[in-house]
C-alpha cells in the first residue's frame, strides 16, 4: 500500500466488536474504536493495529457519535499525510476496498456505499435508512445523499473540520469539505452500510 490508513469507529454496539475485528484484521489499517467512558469493564486488545479511545457519554446517539469524533480530532495527534476514514459500528468494507482507493491520488476521496436489500422492520424513523446505493459522484454530494463512511481524507484535511451536534452532521461536514478542497471520486470502491444490522442484508 502507498498510504497509511486510520479508521475511526465510535463504538456502542459491543456485540459487533469481534466481527469488526475479524473484518479489519487483514486490512492495511490502524483501527481506533472509541468507547463510552465509565463502562463497567475494560477491553484489552493485544493487536498492535488497534488503538482504543474513550469519550464521555452523551445522548442521543448522533451526539455521542459527533462528540467521539470531535474529541479524536481535537486531541491533535493526526498524521498529516495518512488517510483517515470513519466506519460506524455496524458497517463493513468490501474485501478489496483499500486496494481500490490506494491506487487513487488526492487528499479527499469519495467512494460509494451499498445499503443492503431491505429496511428492517421496527426500526425508529431516524434509523430507517433507504436501500439504494449512494454513488460517488458530484451531484450526490448533498446532505442526505452522502454518508461519513464515504469520505477518505488526508490528516491535514480531516483535522480542520469538526462535526456539528446534529443528526445530519456527517453530510454537513462532507459538503463543507468538498466545497473547499479538490475531490477525487472512486465510485468502484464500496462500503457496506449497516452490514451487521439484523434484517438489512442478505448474507
């Protein structure tokens, strides 16, 4: 690989932890799971590529998500030349995702995201995400049509943009970044959105 990759994951769904490790362990990444402070137990990782962090609890879930990522950014330890990505705690990468994006030069990349086959029954409205594919193309770079997982950014870019405390914080941030930086689109590289959400994917 030509680039070093850091994947950030605010992690509340602890039941997905082992599957995320299994999926990421053969990928060329450093993984930064961010846990709630005050858990009644600690999690030890012997893996050198897993570097855990903590964040004070907050609610609703999107507030915790934004707080966790802002805390990571404000800690100021980002490497300017490494690439940073966000992976939510029920998402997956397709097997050759990093091979695809590593071929592409640029400090801001946008990939595509597949979203499964169905909306699971019984989910709350704010989690009832559609199943159409979010394609990496300029006309899709609007709030509600692009997700945090789709952006790959050099540390020097990633560290300049925090997250609003809103349910649309990811799209709002991406729209700002794209307006202020050159972008390369990598439509053939896919994140699998909510891959671990029961009932969404045929696996």
